[in-house]
C-alpha cells in the first residue's frame, strides 16, 4: 500500500480508506460499408472477396448455414398531455400488446399540451426481438408510458423483420466426395487470402460464405470486416464519459477498460449494415482533487473526532476513516485547517 494525495504539512492526520467498484455498460454501434460517422456511433466496414486458383471440375455445394435474424424498424409517436415539455431518452424500451419490445433510436423532446391539443413528436425505433414476429401491427404500442402524461403509439406497422435464411456453403463431405486427399485445403487458402486483404485495425464481422467450389483447386468466398480500432476507441470514450457522470466527480477510472463485441445483427441486407452490441467493463476508485481536500479540511476543522469521522464516512466512496490527532489527549481536530492533512489510502 502507499499513501496518495497528501495536502499541507500539519501534525493532525486523517486517513481515508476508499472503495473501488466495477462498472459495466452496453453500447450500440452501426457497422456501415459507406463513410462512417463516429458522431452517429458508426464504424466503417467493408466486404472482402477472394477466389483461390482454379484447376479442375466444379461441384455443387451441399453444406448449409443460416443468416442471422433481422430486427424490424419503424416509428413511435409520443403525445404529451402535460402543460410542460418532456424528454424521452434514446434507448427507452416499450412493450407491445403482443409482447414484442421496441427501443427508441434517439432522444426526443415533446412540446407541452394545451388542454385541447396534445404536444407530439415522432421518433425512429427498432425491435429488440428479431425475425418476422417483430413486424408488429399498427397500434401494437398504444398506451401511457415512460413519464406522467406521455402516451405512445405506433400508427404504422414495423417492417423489415426477417427470420434466419439458409444459404449454401462448402461442407467437408462435398470435398471428401471428390478427393479425400485435399479435404480441408480450400478454406485455409481462402482465409489466408482474406487475412492478407485485412488491415491491422480490422476484425472479421461475418464468417466466410462459400458459394462455389472447385475440386482440388479453388473456392470463392466473401467475408465482411469492420474497423475494430475505431469501435474500441468510440466505446472507451463513451464509457469514460458515462463513468464520470454516473459514478460522480469523486471517482476516477482505474486500470484498463475491457471491451467485447457481444452480438452482431444484420439490419440492412441491401447495404450490409450491422447493429453491433458492445459491452465495456472497468473499475473506478474514490479520488479527491486538491480543491475537494481543502473543502473537506475546512469542513472538519475544530470538530470532535467522532463528529469528523461521521462527516467523512458519509462521503460516497469512503469505507473507513482513521484520525490521528495532534496529541493522544486531544478529542477534537485543530480549528486551523492548515494543521490537518487528509490522506487517501490507495493500492499500488
């Protein structure tokens, strides 16, 4: 252990033992094949295609795989009956009459109602569930929600939800049927070629899809990759901002932030756009600035030792307090703040 954040040079010492806590957040990003806008939580993505050299006959592939299900998209209208404006945050979850849940894509502020006419605002949204079941009917969302005086409706149905679809891939039996000797040599060739096209900052978003194979020789494959470095930076920046807001000014991040891509969901098949769900986890620890130390020192100056201890234990992030007075016979701290030092004990 070591002592950090010493302030002044007095003889009465107050030692604070801080708490450390884990913080975890989940964020949504969009992988796009066009120009990515980081301000809209977008990261760049691109399709890579390779074909290994062809030397002999073509066979029909019999292997099968499935595309991921697609979420439905639509819009929700919020009506405000209150005589004051109200804000609905992005990420608000609403549940329809059939149990399908939708989540708003953006923050919206709704004008106040006038008594005769309600304020209203429309916001884009998508379903949490995927597949054709997510294509909810008009007015599936129809009721009060969120905060007092807010009514939510989807006057039009949600569309675009699709169930998984089967597509052909090269299976091992396909290759074995033609020649067992070269079984398993096509995919490594294609993966190696894909890898050579990838940038150092990219990661594979979709697996290789083989639509045709040449026995003994070639395989034509496509794969989609995304800019992992940009995704990591966007997630880390947002996480650090959220930590500062949620944990409070007396906490700072400690150590590295663990970032993991939890799920990739195809949103727009024609543009190869994917919704990326990313989790960020990290630690925060209690920390006092010089200004806060000076304020606390003045606040406890002249107080009895037990009173000063109670004041400090009320700080969010302090789990223990040890006070060493000027002398062992003192029952109170000095009235002069310059004779008090506050130390924060932290692990190395």
